[in-house]
C-alpha cells in the first residue's frame, strides 16, 4: 500500500464533483490490494491441491482531508457535506487517474491540527471499499481486446436485428420472438435484458455477460456494440 501525500494541485471527485466544492482539501490517500477468496480442495495429507473457485472483493481506499472554517460548527457542516456526498454507491476519482466504484465504510473523527487568523484547520479520514476501474469503453464489433486485469468484467451487449428471429443469441443471452429493427440489450452491468429499451421476459441465459482480459469473440449473428469498464485486480 502506497501513501500519496499532499499536493495542492490535486483533488478527488465524487460522481464528477470536486470535493473542494464542499470545502474539503485532499491531504493524502492510500489504495490497498484487492481482497481475493479462494476455495481449495486439498484432500488428506496431500502436497497438491485443486482450486475449485475464486472470488474477488474490493480494494480499501483511505482518504484524509483538511477542512478550514471559522468555527467548529462550520467545520462539522463541511464534514457532514462530504459524508453525504460519499454516501451510497459512488464513483470516486483519485489523482492516480482511476475511478473507484465505492461505498463508504467509516468516517473518522475531526481532529484539530492548527489555528490561523481565519479559524481552525482540521483533518478527517474516510475509509471506503471499491472496485478500481477506468472510464467506460465502447467497442463496435464482435471481437473485443478487453483492457483491465480483473478476470471477469461486467459488460453491456447491444445490437439491432437486421431481420426477424425466432431466437437469437447475444453473447450468453438468448432472445426470442425478435422482429426486424428490434434493438436488443443484454445489460450485464445493471442486470437487465431489454428489447427496444424496455424490459423483456422473452430471454434465457446461463449467466450475465462479462468480458475477460485480452482478445475474445462474442457470439452473435449481428454486429454488437460492447460497453465495459476496464477493471483492475
């Protein structure tokens, strides 16, 4: 884990809004490693084992910020505004250039670290858990060279039917009763199956669509538009 120290020209953004807008100044931040859980079968007295399943979690992100105000009341309001800003599922962008799809885990106490002629300076540490990723990528075509290192990355597959189909496979999803001109969307990011922008029940699938790092070809007789966030282990 590397600590990134104060730089007056750097800030953090929450859902595209700078934390400076609520009076918070980024002092430092750290990004931990991804939590990985392995399911192992070893057997009795064996030196070799089998990996049955693996599951990735999220990275721990800590962010220490300064607040500056004329009194403790206003400092508390500033802290409350940043806490509200970070509540829920948020896209946190840090100066390392990555986004973190995060939830807030803990808010530290306000600590007074100095006084100047205009009031108090305090600091507070926020702890979040998030998936590290880049901006949304859009690829037109059925062959995708997926960026990122996460072994599964949710994606959205969409196409327009050039003719009628009794059934059509869009990646891992099969749509039935499709007319020419229908727009089909297999949304593995939001967990939705859409026909012409509205939910449809005429579908079946083995699992929601996802990409793996590197080149791959997605099964579909029509040309696909593929959207995904390159994500990093």
